[in-house]
C-alpha cells in the first residue's frame, strides 16, 4: 500500500525535484534548509528486514504541503537516497502536536540492495524535508539517526555514547557493630528503569555474588564481616550497553570484636545416686551454646582430693565418659568446660554431684521369657448383601408411599487385644432407578436391634432413626439414614449379630420403577 502511494506521488510531480539515476535510484535534492525538529525512529531497535516509521516532533511550517524523506550513510550516495517520495501531508497520520507519522516505503535491506551494497554499518541519518508538491524550496528539516551495530541490527542511540548512571550505597545498621551482626548493604541505582547487577565489595574484594537491580535497588545481607575497618562499595554493571557502569562512594564501616560468649555446663550421672563397685558409671556433660568448641574435664573428689578422670572433646554440645574403676566410698563428680578459644567462649563448671560407690555384690545372669499377644482384628460382614422391600403403598393420609422391611443380619467379630470396644453405624445413598429418577435417602429410617452376642460381650442397639416425611429428590437435608447413624455399640471380645427394621416414605410424586440404594455399614 505504501509503495502505491509512493508511485502516485512520483508520477504527480516528483520529476522536478529529484534526479533519476540509470539504476532507478532516487537521489535526494541538493538544496537544504534549517533543521527545525527531530524525528523519532520506531521501533528504537530492530533489524534490517523490519519495517520502520518516523514520528516528527512538530508540524511542517507554512506554506509547505508535502514531505520527502532521504537517508545518508555508508553505502548510500553522499547526497542521500530517497526513502519516501514527495507526498502530501494528508497521506499520513499525525500526532497531537501536529507531527506526521511517516512509514518508510521499504526496509533498510531493500534500500541497501537498491543502492548496490550489502553491508549496513555505522550511522544512518534520515532527513524529513518540508516542501510543496512542486519546486525545490525546502521550508524546514526534521532529522533522525540510527546506528547499525551489525549488518542486520540497529539501534536509535549512538553505541559510542553511553548514558551515565549513578550508584549510591547505604549500610544498615550504622557503624560500629560487633562481629557476627547482620549487616545490610543497599545500592540505589539511577536513572529509573535501568537494569543490571550490583557487585558489593569489601575492601575491594567481592562480597557475595552480584545482585540484580529490582525497582532501582539491589541489596545484600551478611553476618560475615570480620572485625576491623572496612571500605564498602557497590559497583553497578548495566545489562544494556547503552548505559555506563558506575561505582558508589566508599562507606567506611567498623566491626568490633564480639565479647566472649558465656557458657553453661550441666552434668548427669547414670545410674543416678549410687552403683556397686566394678559396675559402669557414665558421666554425661551438656555444654551450651552447642556451637562452643573445646573439651570437658571430668573430675572426681574423694576425701577432699580432686583428680581428673578424663578430658573429652565436645561434639555438638555433648561429651561423655564411662568408667568401671571407681573405688568404694563417697564421691563428688563435676564437669568443667575448657574453651578452645577463650576470645570466643568463656569456661563453665557444672558443680559437684554427690555419688556413692557401694560394695561389690557379685555378678548375675538373666534370661528373658517372652510371649506375643496377637493384635487380633475387628470384622463386620453380612451373609446376604441384597435386601428387597415390598412395593410402597399409599398411606392412610394419602400423602406418602410407604413400605417396610428388615436389613439382613449383620455379623461383627472383635478379637483385638486390649478390648478397645467398637461401634457400628450405617449411612444410605439416594435411591436411583438407574436413570434420572430418585428417592431421597432421607426417606429411609430404621429401628436397630440386637439378635445375639458372645457371653463376654455387652452390646447395645442404636437409637431409632425416623424416616423423613417424603423429602424430595433434590433436598440437601440430613434426615433419616442420609447421615451416618448408630446401629450398635459394644465391648468385650467375641461375635455379635444385630439388625434393624427399615421404614421407607416415598413422595407420591415418585415415578414408577425399581429403585436401588446402597447402605454402607461401618465398624470402628
């Protein structure tokens, strides 16, 4: 469509303003005028085979009525090559400020081919000239440039001119802090919207991995700053080569040595209180905090004299020692924690635990005698899973179809160890004729009864559940056996049999057919 417009404009009078080369290349006019505005390329980044348009920053001045666009750059004639023919303003859409939106008639690759070269490189400047349909007077020019950074891709910013960025660093909490304190470094990067990563540094060395900029900021929290003076910086690396990198002003930060951490030591002796001579006695020490490195010195005081039984390294806050060589008599055991680094942790003592080593009482042997009580099981069953009720008949009031019957006897056997007791319950689905008709399960009720049970059992029938008075099929109520209802409860091991008398109330609107529901019996 654009090429047709271009052809019409050329036929209407372009011959007076442009020269036609032997190869058909349209060359821009030699005349020039003042640059009165800019034209913005869209898209700002693209390829050599992509269509492009330019939006003028304002309107052409009077008395111009037409525009003509030509391009200059590597491969094209020095005076430029026409890319949009002499066309009237009404050919194009315009912006609110009066600037025209001018699509190119072909792609940059097409123009290069027409000019007889294949490599697009460097800067190309487009000039929109404001003119009349006839004559060579130019009333003003709008210019725009793009840069081909490869033979096939371009951008609308000069790759050699990068947009400056700024990076500011804030550190929280304020200095000084003690070693081990979480410290948060937050970099704020501008201008708004610039993307990239921030590498935080401590005295010039990388601190953690680079952090992505999100919403203009990037942050790192660390508890690993060593004691001493630090010079903290944030270095921003943009992901877009159109932007320049930037580094924050250094923040001087002081980390002081943390004071030694207090510890506690607790001692436990097993067996407690006393043990016969030559039997093992275990001393177990617990040191807190568990991260404290060092050893525990186990000591024994007898008759006012204190000796060290053993020195054991602490592992995960625990140390233990077992001995069978303690002499008969009164003892006082204690445990002392000795830290590996006194600058990190303080020592601590458990205090003395009195203990008596009694006379040797000989040795003995033993045998275990074991029997296993089986877990047993709880089982519920019916010999015949099918119950057929007589066809419902109209009741005396003429408002229900009623029928009655019994469920087939239910057998429940409990052989579980521990005599936990049991309960049996039942719940029914809606009755269905297999098609679209149903009888609501609320309309089924029962009266449970106990048939028999083992002598060791106590069995009680569940309470009577009345059938609903002809609940319609779509009723979402929970009457009757539509909800789980008790059938029987019992205790004691053995076998019990029980049943229930059924009563069904069907609405008089029930369509003729054979209806079936499922009664699920559950024992727990």
